[in-house]
C-alpha cells in the first residue's frame, strides 16, 4: 500500500510538472502568435496606405490626361475596355 501511495504521489507530481510545462509553452506560443498578428496588422495597414496613395496618384494622372488630351483619354478608355471585354469573353467561352 505504501508503494502504491508513493507511486501515486510521484505520478501526481510528474503530472503537475508536465501540466505546468504545457501551460508555459502554450502561453509562450499564444504570446508569440499575438505579436505576429499585431505585426501582420501593422504591415497590412502600411500596404493599404501605400495602395491608397498609388490609387490617388493614378486618379490624379488620369484627371491630368483628361484635361490635357481628352481625345487620347477617350481612345485609351475604349482600348482598355475592348481588352477587358475580350478577356472576359475568352474566359466565359473557356468555361
């Protein structure tokens, strides 16, 4: 009986140590995951800001083109529309 109690106590202590180690590892992993998520959020915000600035620049360039050369702008729009239309039709026919 004494051996069984000693064995039970030893198993309980080992189990407690293992559970504590699991908690430590999981807390460390969770913290690293949070840090990574925060870094990705910051990077995503930077990318969105850069994209927004690029779109604004493109829009300003398009406005300047329309003001300086309206005929060229309309021709360019027709060409781009025709290309997109062709691509969409090709994709639709492949389905």
